[in-house]
C-alpha cells in the first residue's frame, strides 16, 4: 500500500510540474483572431493602395501590432476567467522564445520604412518571405512550451517562406504577378485560420482527456 501510495503521489507531482511548465491558455481563439484581422488587413491594403515599400512595411507592421494587442487581451481574459495571473512563468517563456524573431521581423520592416520611397517592385515579396520564415522560427521556438500543434505550424510557415523564396530566386512569372498584399492575406490569414480550426478541435480533445 505504501509503495502504491508513493507512486501515485509522485505521478501527481509530476503532472502538476508538467502543467506548470506548459502554456495552458487556449491558442485557438488567438489564431482565429489573427486570421480575421489578417484577412481584413488584406482588404484594407487594397482600399488604401499600399503600393510602396514604406507603406507596406508600416501598414502590415500595424496589422501585426493589432494582432499582438488582441491576442494579449484574449490571454488576459482567459486568465481573469480562470482566476489566475496573466504573467505566468510559461507566458514569460513563450515571450522570451518568440522575442528574437519578433525583433528581427521588426528590424526588417523598419529598414524598409526608413528607406527611399519607391515603387514596391519585389520589396513586398522579400518582406513577405522574411516575415514568413522569422514568424515560423518564432512559433517553433515558442512551441516547446505549448501543448500541441504550434511547432508544426511553425514548420509550415518556414517551408512556405522557403518555397516563396525559391520562386522569387527563379523569377517564377506566376508568383511575381501576385501582389505582396494578396500573398500576405492568403498566407498569414489562411494559415492562421487553418491552425485556429485545428487547435479548436485538438484543445477540446485535450480537455476531455
């Protein structure tokens, strides 16, 4: 009896430690919010005629900041609903893991924002590729502290970014004809929508389990 009791207690302690090390907030609402904002951002880019590198970097940087603020609000709401603190240890790990990619992506955008005001040309495609790969790397790094799915999503962004880079290098005519604004909408909006739906069902299964 004492041996079984000790093993059960060790198992409970291990489970509690694992839960404290893993980010437990629901990711599906954040992904779906990012998909909606990213898609609306694409329509806004067409309406506002975002057709220079400076406008492209500033506009989509603003969209990214909006998504970060909305995601932060969702996380805070979940924490309040669960009567938990917002800035937990797993939250800090997620932030620190994602920070290098976030800073690099911001640096890419700032470099174009302070550059000369010219026709966008291929600059939008270059920024798209850089942001896609950096975002994927950030998701992959942060995914070590998330229950499921985020690392896979990171790999998808990385591979999509590399594939777009290949199409740019070989000067694929079909790829070059597609506007960078449309690519941003399709890749970031579409992949976040797919990920949000995937996480919605997997998170539900995890809760039942």
